[in-house]
C-alpha cells in the first residue's frame, strides 16, 4: 500500500538525499557480507534451501548496487536537460530489480523441484544454522534503518530494497526451520521450503513492478493526500473554491498543480498574495513539493458543480 505524505516526517530534499545515500551504502554492504557468509554455508551443507537464500542474497547485492547508482542519479537537482529532476531513475531501478528477482525465482523453482523428486541428505547442519542466525540479526538491523529512512523520505527505491530484505528475513527464518526439520529425518523439507521462498519472491517482484509503474505513469497521490491538499487550500478565508487538482510523485519530489477560485473584484496583487499564502501552507505540509497555482475569478468557473474529491 502506498504511504501517504501525512505518514512521512517532512524533511528537506537535501536531508532526504543524504538518508537515501546512506541507506543504499548500508544495503549493499550487508548484501555482500551475506553473500560471502551464505556461500560458505552452502558449500559446507549442500542444502538447496541455503542455495535458495544465497541466490536471493546475490540478487539483493546486484539490486542494491543498481539502487546505489539509481539513487545517486535520482537525488541530483534539476538541470537544463531535466527540468523536473531525475526522480524517475528510482522507478526504473525498481523495474530492473524486479527482473532480477523474477529470474532468480524461476531458477529456484526448477532446482527445488528436481531436489524434491531426488532428495539429497545434507552433509552438515551446524554451519548453516549459525550463518542463518547471523543473517537474521544483520538483516533485522538493516530493516530497522531502512524503515527509518522510508518514514523520512518515502523513497520508492528504498522501499523496493527494503522489500528484498523483508523477504530475506522471512527466508532466513524458514531456512532455519527447514534445517531443523531435516535433522528430524525428512530431507524433502529442504526443497519444499525453497519452493515456498521462490513463490514469495515472485509475489515480491510484482509489488515492486506495481510501485515502479505508478511512479513512471504519474499516478495521482493517494486519496488522503488529495483530500488534505483540498482542505489546506479551502481553509484560506479568501478562497471560494478549487478545481483541476493534479498531483504526482517523481523520486523524492512531489508535484502539485491546482486552480484557486477567488472573488472577481480582487486586484491582481491581492489574488497573487492569496496564491502565495496558500502555496506557503501547502509547502509546510509537503516540503519537497513543487507547487503551481493558477488563480481564477469565481465567475468564470463552470456552473456545474465539480465532482467531490478525491476525484475532481
């Protein structure tokens, strides 16, 4: 579910950029450490479920590397060739990550099916259990930091990366359970849990695709945000109405456009002052937003009542 701006702590774009960069560095570092640790554990145990989580962590490392470059690009300020900024680099990175994830899940399903039909006894359990407990602790620490960054920035790229590690957290827990059950005597649990992991990975990849497409297709802000924008604008004593509200997100930036309706007898200077005051109030609620307001005399607004928000 898309988080509303009301649930995001307002901060400047500079602070958002700093936090997003820190999150990508932390994510990539954790992914590399987990890949090295799980490679050792898989070589020792020959567990297919450990192979599953190794593949997932390897793709997490690649996805985190993509995120690192994408976030670096996305937080760059607007320039002559990109007047609306570079925020959609985040969404493009999300689509790239989903491709990696879907490919890994397909391979994992094939390998798990083969191992389910031909179970292979695990060679050792101890190293696998130790590595998985270590992985859970490290992943949990990263998830807590990512949650903090998402709460401050509402970044699509960091959300996508966090989704990987949420999957990792569940995967690592299921691997421990699979290894314990295998110790009890049935090696098939190893492959069954790997299949479950693969299916969850596919589900996660669709979530990333959906979020990325929303940004790329300029989906409107959530209804709660649009209602809040309308309330803020109409709370000004001199505003008689509002229409043609349009909004979208691009990376860490939000774009809001609307038409204000004011009394016909107001001067241009008075109308401009009202527009500035409404813009200031909206900017306080949405610090990273670029706001464009057009002022209309109330008499030229169509007589038909505008549809109630959130559709207008």
